[in-house]
C-alpha cells in the first residue's frame, strides 16, 4: 500500500550499518522504524537547533545561544528520563 509520508534515502557509514543491523536482528525491530523512533524522540531538540541557526543567521547571537542551551537541556533530560514525577 502506498504511503503519503515522504521517504528519505540516506547513506550509512559501515559502523552504523553494522550497529543497526545487529540491533534489528537482536530486537526484531525493523531498522527504519528504530531510526524513525530515534528521530521522533528528538524532534523538539531538532526544532530548537533549527531556530537557533535561524537566530544566529539573523545576528541574534544571544537568542541563538539560549536556544542551543535549551535544546541541550531537553536532550539531556530525555537521556536521563528525568521528570518531576520521578523525584
């Protein structure tokens, strides 16, 4: 069945190809769905970094730095699974 979602073709370095293939074999999860879930989990950071680059190009360096810091904070919190409900 055709999809309405845009497809993206990427070239993987050998070490990433091996790691993804191994992960897929061990977990049974298709490589493409794993990569998609990794990207979706980080969409907020991606948008913040994009905003930061736009601000830097516009000459708003302090705003750009603040957005980068916010993106890094978001990523770190997700890596550690932090939330107020866990405390």
